[in-house]
C-alpha cells in the first residue's frame, strides 16, 4: 500500500506542477466564469467552483506533504552519507534533524561562534539583506 501511495503521490505531484495542469486549471476557472451569466450567477454555480477547489486543495495538501517528506528524508540520508564519508566531517551531526528547534539553534550558534563570529557581530549574510532592502 505504501509503495502504491508513494508512486501515486509522486506522479500526481509531478503532474500537478506541470504547465499543462496549470493551463487546464486556468481553463476550468475561465469556463466557470464565462458560464456565470448563463446560470444567473446562482448559488449552485458558485458552489461548484468552491466545492471543486476545496476538494482539490484538501487532497493536494496530503500529496505534496508526502512528496516533501520523502524528499527531505532522502536529502538528510545523502547528507548523512557525506558526513560519514568525509574524514574531516564530524559524524555527530548525523541525525540532528530529530532534535528540537532550540537544540538545532544552539548547535548553529556554536558553529558560527567556532568560525570566529561573535554574538554582537552582524551575521555574514546581513550585507545581502541590506543590499536587498535598498531596492
């Protein structure tokens, strides 16, 4: 069952992200909009688009989340393998995705500090933020 769902979710996510699917969805909305006067902009006419979009959105949330979970797990496994294979890397970092947000933040802060950044210094990418804010 899991393999079947994984394959279904993967194919559906791929199809849902394609330009053709966007064109089909846009066409459906345009057809719905054009038929408004024919149906007198009735409540049933409005209910059709509301119900359809709600159902599609509800189901897509689960499919997209499944794909993201799988992609994240694969990425973590690949990074863990790199940490394991690179001699100078610290294998202590393998599996840190299971820690809490606070624990990960402490690790990140210690890594930044070990690179020579003090707590009162701007973060290395703050210059990029200032540059972007000038636009």
